């Protein structure tokens, strides 16, 4: 599979030349394949949000370079093409809703792309349906009358309506209830399947990573310290806890069982897998 | 998280009666916040007002660790905002430490007794030095500066931020910022902390750090804690859990009692804590696990001996 984002020795420095100078990204190299679901994890201040802001040119490298869909993000002439290819959903995106109705809010991006009215309507309806909002009912309402979870989904629909090739979500489920989280992740997976989009998810929720991601990149103090499949990453428990991260709860349980000397698999991630392992364990002792 | 779980359950094991019955030792204690038939309607005076709470009856006991859970839009934050008179009832009453929140003269004293901490740590910082930020509330009480200084020192030590006193708050981690927000409230010596999803923006280590701090404040300083959260792993550590749905109390009681309502919780879109989900799955497969299982440590302890 071809790479859609190529990061080569990327460094970023905040407030360079001042006493407050902070190196927030330190020589990061990473290839992200087209169509992959990548999770980026790391403790607060590890550089996750700074990294993803380089993917659509909001920030440009202090050193090294970033190419997205073949475009060098430092090339200002290519900005417009870059923004069309990369959708970025910020933390708490519901704070960025501003239009009178959900429809006009979601339509804002497509309208700026110069599409016809019919195309705009089609895209808005499709995006609203993707996030589970009723295109006829919810679209007429003011975004400020919706509940927190619905506002979040409306805001994400505004980015999906652009049909980006790369969709970046910065902690999209923080503050949502468990069902809201599950649904949102389902919608995102559906968008990926339908559009063949690449998904980049910044999150603190290890269960979410275990369930959704194909690849995981781990940052610590601005450096890329691990990259691999979730099972590989979560098998390195000691290294993760040392940098303020953790295993998904079921993986933690199975690990502790192993430390007690019980014969269990080492690569368990989900509650279903943990249940399976414990059932096997109990079954054997009962036999 | 592992540490929280073991510590938390350790504490809970100290008062076994809280496991299976709502009639805990707290019932003999004083009621700190009494909520009587509370109704709240947003835009009450306008057409199309939205009813967020209906007929809530609830007593928060002094020294209790209470979790308020429920789906988005169920009224959790609206309820929490009644506890320090940020919102006033459309119907019914809220009495805090004997004071009615409807009476404007009570607001000052109620807010001194009940401190609020919110979701986003960055929105709650007012100063460019940790110790100044922590002092803000106490200075507003008009306390002599010696007293403010003493309280800030004490509080930062208690909360584990002493070594950062002279640091800029924006250089703290998320968990440390939330602890600073708590410190800013604690210097006013409140009897109760109300926290609205304080861990939802924190990384795993920050979450553990904050929960340990809350449990410590509750157990050693007898601070009443009301925690609004979506994380069921946190709810398990409480004395009592109240689940709201559509502005009403759907179920309340000890964590063991509330989490036994597997079907109701699923209907409300809430998730069981992972440990309970695993235990529930195993029971369905025909294994008889003890009913007291709440946390991963409980499962471990059971498996150790079986």
C-alpha cells in the first residue's frame, strides 16, 4: 500500500529564540499508509496535537518535512489543495459551530469548495446521516438547541461533508457518554469504509485504541517512541506505564494473571478476549 | 489505574456494609445537601423551555463520596450546578448546609462551602504562577495575607504540588492542572467538592492521579465529594452512585447494587466497568462467580484462589 503521509525527521519548536523556547517535536519520522486507521497516543504535552497540526499545514516544520497526498505542507501555494484533502476535527469541535441551523453549518465547507446547491445538499445530508443525525429534522434546528453529544456529531459532520482523504480527530470522544463514544466510532469507521479515507485518531482512551486502530504511534516528550499494531504496542506494558500511559483494562487484568503464574495469552486486548481466557482457565481447573 | 483500583477497593473493603445496602453508616450522619422535588427548566420564562430535571429527591450526606452518572443530556451537570447555587430550582428546593439556594444572601456562604471543578483544566487557571493561582479564591475571601500564604502552602502540600509552587501553570500536565484547580477551591476550606467530569480530558496517568487525590481528600479530610463522570471505573470507587436518565433518577445505591442493573444500564447506553462486564460474561457461560466482584482486583483475588 502506498503512503499518504510521509514524515521525515520533523522537528517543531514553540517560541523559538525566546526564553520560553520548547522543542515540542523532535526528529519524528513516520510513514502513514493510505486507508489505515492510526491511533496516536501519549501523555499530556507529548506533542500529539502539535504533530497532527502539521498534517494540514496549520503548523510547518522547523526542521525536516511533511508530505501529505504528495504535497509538501511547507509549500504555501499548495495550501488550498492540502486543506481539501485533509479534514481536522479539533478538541471539543462543538465550540466552533456558528451558523443559524445545523444544515447551514455543515454546508459551510462544501459551499466554500464552489459546489452547486444540489451537490451541497447531497453532501450535507450524507454527512448528517453518517453521524446519525436526521437530515430533515436536526438540520433545521439551531446547533445551540442540540445536546452536547449531538452538537459534537454536527460539528464532525461539517468536516465529513468535505470528504477529506485524510480525517484527523483530536480526542473526538472526550466527554461523550459510552454509547455516544461507541456510535461516533462506528460512524467514523463507516466513513472510512465508504470513502477509503485514512483516519488519524488522537486519544487518551486505550480501550478505543484496542477496538479501532490498525496501527498505533506512541509519543513521549516530542519523540516517536513506538509504532506498530495495537497488540505489539500493548504487549510493552512496562514501557507504556513509564510514560504515563496504560493498557486497556482487560489487558491489564490478563497481564496481572500472568504475573501470578497463570497460563494465559499475553496479547489480550478486549473484554471478550479476557473473558475467553478466564473461561478457559476456570474450565481447566474445574475439569 | 492499577494503583487506584487496589487502593480504592482497599478503602471500600473497610466498610463492607456499603457494598450491599444503601443503609450505610452515613445514614446516621448529617445531610449536607438536601434536594427536594427539584425541577429545572431552561428558559423557564420563554416558550419552548427545556425541562432538564424533574422531581429529583436526593440527600448528599456529609463525608460521602457520591458519583452522578448518566448519558449526555440526562441532567448531570444541571444537577451539579444546583449544589452551589449556580442554578436555582424552577420547582422544589435545594438546601446546602441548612441554607436554601433560592435566597440570594446565602449564595456567598454556599459557594465558600461547596467548591466546583470543571472539565477543561485550561479554562480554570487565572494566574501565571501556581501559588498565586491557588491563592486567588482565598484572597477573594478577604483573609489576611499571612493566612492566605499559610493556607496555600498547606493545600499545595496536601495536593502534592508544593514543588511546582513557583512554576507557570501552563507547564503543568493535565492531571496537575486539575489538581491545581482543586487546590484553588480547597484554600477556601470547603466542606464539599463538586466535580463535573474532571477526568474526561486527562491522560491515563492524570486520571489515576486525580482519582487518588479525591479518594484521599474524602477519606482523610472528610471532604464530601460529588463526582459527575462517564467513567464507570471511577463510579465503582464511590460510596454511592446515582444514575440519571432524562432528568430523573433511574437508579441509585451502592456501586454493587447499581451495577447489578445490567439491563437498565445497557438500555441507558451506559457501559459496565470492564471487570463487571467480564464477570457478567463468565456468569452467562455458567461459571458461578461471587456477587461482590466489582473491580479487576476482585477478579484477580477470586482467580488466585480458584
